[in-house]
């Protein structure tokens, strides 16, 4: 009986040894299989994500290129329209008169025919009217001689007077102090076009 028990014990110990030796190897194999499966799934996900991002980037680039082409087409159309329309310009820079004084008279003649504007300027008792009359005559001469435009169709499309550099001077004041005098200048532009 004792021998049978010993045989049983040795057999069970051998079985447990074989079981214990098989289990870690099986566990390792299963773990490596799981790891490789996980790696392949993550690599597949990464590649699909990369493909999606590259597609998105390509779409954005294509959209930007289309927008650039559309802008250039619009700019070219605008340039062609402007090239068809003849304009004559005259500019007076650094005139010794304030731009506010010139703007008062400029508002009277904006959009008027050239002859009507000259009549208005001749009979307007303002300081800016003399300056604008000379400038308008210069613009008319530019239109007729440089661009061969018709005098009877000319009108004032744009007229504006911007502030130029200010000359700073000093005048003596009370108690030995000095007061600043600002001698303002203006830059005035007239643009003439032909009526259709």
C-alpha cells in the first residue's frame, strides 16, 4: 500500500510538474499572440489615420489652390475693366492751404461736368476755389492731350484733398513764452472720366 501511495504521489507530482512547465510556455505564447495582434491592429489604425490626414491635407491644399485661381481671375477681370475705362489725373502736392478749406469747395464740384465745375469754381468766394480751378484745368489738358478724351463728355469722377506735412513755426506770446503756429499743407487729386 505504501508503494502504491508513493507511486500515486510521484505520478501526481510528475503531472503537476508537466502542467506547471506547460502553463508558462502556453501563457507566453498566448501573450505574444495577443501582443502581435494588438500591434497589428494599432499599426492598421495608425496607417488608416495617416491616410485620412493626408487626404484631408490634400483636400485643403486643393481648396486653397482653387481659391487662389479664383482670386487671380477676379483681379484680371477687374484690371481688364479698368483698362477699358480711360481716366485722366492731376495731382497738386504741398499746396499751402488746409485740406479742410479745399474739401469744402471740392464737395461742390464732385460728379459735375467739367464746364459746369469750372463755372462753379470761378464764382465761389472761397480760398480753395482758385487752387482747384488751376488743378481742374490741368486735369482737362491731361485728358485731351495724353488720352485723346472728348472734352464734352468729361466729368469729375473723383476729387479728394488729403492733409500734407505741417510746417511748424513759433510766435512770441505773453510772459516770454512761445506759441506754436501750424502752417498746414494739402495734397489734392482730381480724376476725370468720360460719360458713356
